[in-house]
């Protein structure tokens, strides 16, 4: 069951938190004994068992993550450097372990051996061990070793070994990236360019009038389509059988209607009235707490119920979807074939608690069928406030190239759009030539633009890199387009989806900050660190490939 819970991470988040907290109270020995000692990975010809994997990989990654939460960037750099490219938590743990083993090999190769005093100094510098005075606290350190690490089955020795690897990683970063220096003068120039205030004018040409003038012939449309016919495809369509599981949330009990105030109530002292009111508030709070507890209980029961359903379904190799769902009294529904853009309303709903956004239907169209019948089943998809969608793909109509008849309208519209964009850019460049001549003759930009056929103009004043353009009348990249144009000059034409802009720069002024030199130093340091990180990441990737890693647990 525990293995099954790990598979459905979205469903078991609440259960995971409970388990996570419960680990806090396990003794060190019991946690260590959870591993079996079976061979797990072979790296550079050496075999590592799952005890080593748990201690140096899974538990160590969680330990680094815990330490890093206090704000030590070096720990984040260490953690991300070893687990770069991970696609899941399990993948991150494995990449971290492999990277750490390769790092340890490099420590021997490069002769990097941090001393005990260096390790102690590093640990004393970590924010997580700071007391109220922001200085190292021996008590905080001791409590973390006993409680924070004890639940992971780790000791102070493990922490010191981890610190040694972190220090070595920093030194190795510097060695590998030693030749990737950053030119301070270039950095200073770039920062100066970003510290400008720019004033100028804009002229705007709408695309629509140019589109209206384009009337392609049937021959032109077909020839255009023939050149890019592969780009016009139908949407894939899928058919699903699914259910939506909802917890049985108890209805809130109606508040008892208060009896009218009696003569005795009115005559009571202020203290008695306050006591009575306090008692009512306490009873109300108690009822609310009980209700919240019952809701949590019902949610946990549903989470477990859905997970059990999927566990049984996997045991049955994906068969019996409808029968198992009916046992849990979930209503089964089956769709017709539909495209993602035309999903049934119940499936066209936002995901719950997803930082990446998206909808349930997006997850359903990510299902990839294999020879395993269970691959047709979706993972539980969190929607609404407390619901889960589980679906089985029943059929699919793959995407295919559209026929000319199917693609004609789309091809025509695209042809017109492209030709109009070319026309508006040509018109803008012709206008720029005229505007430059008129500006030289002493005309204002607005006057010159009007004579050149650009009727719509506007002025912008002292904009900076933080300026947010008005989407209705200004280009999205206004500052970037203007930052390198000399005063009195005109930028390259900016063509957007439905308009084109002519940009004239009247004045540029660099605002020098009092701490400009310090900012340059910070940027040089940051860029150097970035180069070192990139070099280290590439180095780890190359060493990992050369190590010929074998996943023994998958055999």
C-alpha cells in the first residue's frame, strides 16, 4: 500500500504530510532498518545498495532541502547542481545520489579534502543554526541533530560528510569554471544602459487596413497551402470513461435561534452578560472546529478510497474499472470522441492547487498508452475544492494533415496575415525615410509622421527598464527597443500581431546611482557564479554519461 501511495503523489499529499510528521517520532534505528540492503545502482563499475542510496541520496536530499530553507543560496546551488533536469521527486533523489557519488570521485581526483575545522566553520555559518541574536547557537544545532536529523535516521557524522561535499562542490565549481571570466567593463556598460531614462515619440500603423486590401486568388491560396500543408493538422480526439469522486461533506448545522431576552437577562450584571456571551462564542467555535475536523476526516477517507481503487485496478491489470467504481458508488460517465478545445464542461475545469495552471482535460490528453493495460488509466486529477477525477482512455483519433478543403479558410487567413505584415513593414520603412528627411528640415516628429502618412502618434517621457507599456498604444518591448538608439535616431520597425510601430528617441539620460560600483561588483560576481554553475552542470552531465549508470532495481 505504501508503494502505491508513492505513485499517486497528487492524491496523497495530505497523507504524506501526516507520514512526514510521524517520522519525527521514529527512533534512529527503526528508520535505518527500513532499507533492505538490496543492490540499487551501479556507478562507474561500483554497486550501491538501497541503504547507501537512502542515506546518501533520499535522506540527504531532504536534509539539504531543510537546511536551504533558511536562505543559504550555496545549499540550493549544491542541491540543484546535482539534481539538474529531474522530472519528478524520485528522479531528483536518484540524480542527486549519482551526482554526489561522482562528486566524491572528483574529490579524490582533484585532491579536495576539506579539514575538520573548515567543516565546523562552515556549519557554524549556516543560518539554520543561528539563535535569536543571528549568531551560531550550540543549542539550536544540538536540537537539530537530535530531532531534525534523527527522524531521517542520520547523525552528526552524516551532516559533517554532507558539509564536506558541499564545500568540495564549491571548490570544484571554481576549478571547472575558472576560465569563464566576466568582463567588468562590459558589465558596467550594460548596467548603465539599463539605468537610462528615455524620452521619445511613437507612430503607429494598424494592420487591419493592409489586410483589407489583400484579396488572394484561389490559385495563390492553394499554392501557399501546398508549401506548408504539413502545418495544417486536425486536433487529436479522445474518448474517455470517467468518474468524479467527491467527499461526503457534512452540512453545517443551523445556529440555534436565540430566545428573546428575558427580564432576568436584562437585569443581569455586565459581568454576567459578558460571561454568557463568551460561553456562546466558545460553543460556536467548538462546533466550527468539530465541523472542520469532520471535513478533514471525510477528505482523508476519500483520498484513501480513491487510492485503494487504483491499487485494486492495477492489481487487476486495468480491468474492472466500471465494476470497482460502482462498488464505491461513483457515477460512471462515458464521452464521445472530443478534442481538447471542445471538452465536456465537467472535464474543462481548472486543476486544484497547481502552480503551473491547466485543466483536467490537459492531464487526460497527456496519457500515453503502452502495452500495459493499466497505462490507459489516468492518475487521480485534483479538481474543485476537494474532488478527484479518474478516467480511462477508450479510444483515440490521431491528429492528421488536413485536406485542402479543411484547411482552406485557415490557410487564406494566414496568407493574408503574413502578406499584410510584410506590407505594413514596407509602409513603415518608407514612412521612416520621409520622417528622417522632415526631421532634418526642422519638423517635429508628430508633424513629420503625419506628412508621411502616419496619423497616430504619442509621446513617452523618462521611461526606465521597469516601465510597463500601455498595451493599447505602445509596443511590449518599448524600453528594449529604445535603449540602444542614439538621441534623434529612429529604431528598426517593430511589427506586432496587429500593428507596427515607428520609434523615435528624443533623449537618453543615464541615472548614476550612488552604489553603481557595488552593483557592478555584484553583477560580476553573479555572472561568474552563473558561468561556474553552468560549467559544473555540464561537467556532471558528462561524468554521469561516462559513469555508465545501471539501475539494478529495474531488472
